[in-house]
C-alpha cells in the first residue's frame, strides 16, 4: 500500500529548479516551484538524505512551505517513480517524482494550511516526513475538492486588505531593479497559470511594467518600489496607469478590450491612498515583508480577474 510523505521546501535551501526552458530558477521558493509546475515540471530529480530507504514506488509526496516562506502549507503533490541510493556514504539519494499537475495547480491556489500540518508534524523541516493516515486523508480530501475554500492562513493584520496566496520574497540586495522584478515575478507566474498571456506594450517611449491579455481583457500593472512614504509612488502609479489606458484606447485602436488597471506597491499604502485608487477604478495590491505575501485591497480582492488567481 502506498505511503504518504511530506517534503518541506524553502527559498533559502541553496538549491534551484531546472525549468523547461533549460534555465535554472533563482531559488526553491513557492513562486519558483509554481513556475516549474506551469512550465511542465522537467525537474523531477529530488534529493533526500533521510528516510529514503523507506520510500517505495508510487508513494505520494506532498510539498510543504513553512515559516520561512510565509507559512503557506502544502502546495504540491507527486508520486515516487524511483529511488537511487547515494553513491557514497553521507551523500544524498535521488528521488524521481512524477507530478500531478492538476492537483498541484489546485493546491497552489488553495494550499492546505501549514498550521493544520503542524497539528500532526510539529516541526517539519529539511527532510522527508512520513504522514500518518489521518493527515493523509485530509490532504487527499483537500486536493480533490473542486470547491476548495480560501486558505485558512493566519489572520492578516491589514484591516484594509486581504492576504492572497501569491508569495513575495524581497531580494537580499537593495538594488531597486531586483526589488521591482521580485514584485512582478510571482504575479506573472500566477497570471500565466490562469491563461493570461504576457504582451509587450510601449506607450510613447515608456515601456509598461506588465501587460497581460486574456480574451478581450487587458491587464496593465504598474509596480513601484518604496523607500519611505508611499504617497509619491501612489501618485506616480495612478498618473501612469491612467495615461496608459487613455493612449491604448485612443492611439492603438483597442477599444474592444476591457483595460484593467492595477497598481502594485512594495509597501502598504495609507487607507486614504487605497480609497483614492479604488474610487478611480484602479486595483491596488502591496507586498508585506512580514507575511511574505501579496495583499489585495478589499475591492481588488473582489475583482473577478483577481479572484481567479486564488485568493
């Protein structure tokens, strides 16, 4: 009979994923794992230094992210294809895993909460952990439920926002361009997994930060890093987004498209700034370093395009 195993991952593991493009991901964080699954999960060779002798073909492996990556929980499901023992004593075994893409994508949108895992495994980290039948049943029911509820993560301290399942990890370097890319990257991955296609849009001499298309919808995102107050970045994002929308409508003959404007900040705006953007039909989300997530304003979270991303 197949057994169930928990495989804890972390963005600080020092490893990377091999993507279908042939390139390596930047880390093994949640956004990189999601990108690997979306691209086809080429990297199915996983290392194991503990409990690998107890693994058997067709055992189930559940991928888990804990405290260091926003306490997300279980986000992936695979099945053991084979186990190659270490070449030398002290080395790690290689476990080949076949991913269940459909259930993994469902778990990425609606993770099984980390706190529910820790009721059964108090401190899962850095090794394969055998999952007892009670937890295995809960995971199976959660991943197979077509109408999974939103994840029961810790209550957000942000009165004007709703924590999403989109992860955010600020780069260790303080270079602005890296912080800017870190804001957009997990968003692009989640949008692509929901059928949105990235397009290049230039307005006069300015390149739009992010433009995505789905059917007759175009999503325009302006991302802003924040060093102190958000007031200047909110005004700049608002002005740029409104200009983009006007020029796209009048200058590129795209009146058939519904243009959705979305401001993404590296820091939480003030309640007044949130209301200002919402009252002018601009979606607003921001990164939280504490929870390592992207947080949406209450109205933004209700937008159909954003709800489909797995809030």
